[in-house]
């Protein structure tokens, strides 16, 4: 996937991406950050996604890499926007939110782990 670059090779991403673009970013090595609650993640999640519940994100920013694009996901797309904003305020530049959340991901037939 070819993404726009800005400055010294820093990847720029739109505020949000659809599930097909999120899947392409995942396949290209993006860090998939799931900000749902543990019980939601346990029900089903994206293979390889890392769970950091939204309420814990500010205290666990050191677990999110700054050298890879980050796609924030949640159940329907609302909490992921908040998570994206938290990361942006913390200095992350290559971060986006996945529209539609894990509901849309699963409904599109994309892989989930249960």
C-alpha cells in the first residue's frame, strides 16, 4: 500500500480509514490497537491486534510503537476516534481510526480470533 509521506519519511494517515484500507495497513505491518474492554476482545478480535482498553491508554502509551503506523479499532468506531486523538496528543503522527469498528470488520468476513 502506498501512503503519502511527509517530512523525513514520516507516514501521514487520514483521521480514519475504511475496513479495506485498515486491512491493507495491517497486512503491511501496521500496529493494530484494540481499545475495547477485555470482555469484548475475548468475544472476538482481529488476529494480531493488541488490547489496551481506552481507559488505560494514557498510562500505557509506552506499549504503542512510534516507528510503525497505528490503526486504532473498537466495536463500532467511536472509541477508536478518542484513542486516535489521545495518541495524536501524545505525539504519535502515523495514527488513524478504523471506521465501523470490529463489527464492520467481522461482517465483511475479515479474519477474527475467538
